[in-house]
């Protein structure tokens, strides 16, 4: 509960940052996203938070058990930025890196957001990306919560839970 509760503030702040970026882009570029795609953007953001949050919980488990987490957190963030299509399209990567990029929620989230905002696509066009984000959420969240339960149990057994 402590790990989940403490991460809630970070989720709220990241969500606010995303909304500020979207609104700033709309104001600066005089771009108006159709109201019909706004619910899809919210859905994509929520699925992204859920799937990325699951990875965050797994990283927290590693920190609880091993007492070091910076390498794993850094690796996940760097991979998301590099392979997720944030800096440049994943189509410029070799095929093996493109396949690796598909294992990250950021890749699918960015593609879905681009389809919704920039291209104004319908839900049927975004369904593959939304489906993958749903799979990430519904598979990783229970796994991450189970891993968290184990990590807390192990820390209690070792007497190191008070470090947090």
C-alpha cells in the first residue's frame, strides 16, 4: 500500500504534464483536436499509465529486495525513450530493434496518440495499439502486484522493511 500510495502523486503529476503539453501544443500550433477523439486520448493515457505503472511496480520490487534500483529504472526509461519512438520513428531501426520496441508500452502508446491527435483516426484504426496496451495492463498489473507482495514478504522476513 505504501509503494502504491507513494506513486500516486507521481502519476498525477505526469498526467498533468501530459495534459499541459497537449494543451500547449494546441495553443501554440493553433491545432484543434476533434472532441470525438478526446475520450480516446484519455483512454490511451490511462492505459499507458496502467502499463507503465506495472513496470514501475516491478522496479520497486527490485529495489525492495536488492536495495538498488537505479540501473533497472534507468534501463527502462532509456529503452522507452530510445526504442519507443519518442526521439525518432522506430521504422529507422534494424528489424530486430523494431521487434524489441514492440515489447515496450511507450511504442504503442505513442503510436495510438499520434493516430488519435495528429491523424484523427477512428477507434477501429487505433484498436491494435489499444489492444496491446490492454494486454500490457491486464497481464502485467497482476504480475507486478504479486511480485510486490513477494518483495514485501521477503523484506519482512529479512527485517529490512523498515528501510522504507
